[in-house]
């Protein structure tokens, strides 16, 4: 379908030094002698109008998930609208 895009991102971190962090989770890791870990996944679905009076207007839905052993985990949904100006 013209104008529709899908983007996927994934990041993973390991061996995070908890001595540099001040969270309760990091304190627990320090007591147990363990390193921190985390991962994040972001999915973007975007549709851009291809013609007419709203040409180049886009709507994007972003869903992200973050999990961590040294900080609070998070889930997030965003709805983003864009318009590109051409000079």
C-alpha cells in the first residue's frame, strides 16, 4: 500500500555497571554482585497521504517496550502527526 511503512528497532544491553546507578534495583544488583541488563523494542507504523489537499501529512503510531534489571521497566504508546513543508 503506497504511503504505509513499518519500522522495527531492537536494542539489548548487558554488563551494565550498577555502581554508577542510584536506583533500588541497582543497589540489589550491587549486593548480589551482578551486572545489569536491559532490552528495548520499538515498533513504528506510519501512513503518509499521497495526494490531495492533505498530501504529505502523516500519522504514526509508535509502541515501545523497555525492560531492565537496574531501572523501572516501561511501556509507551504515541500517536505522532507530521507535515513536511517544502520551500
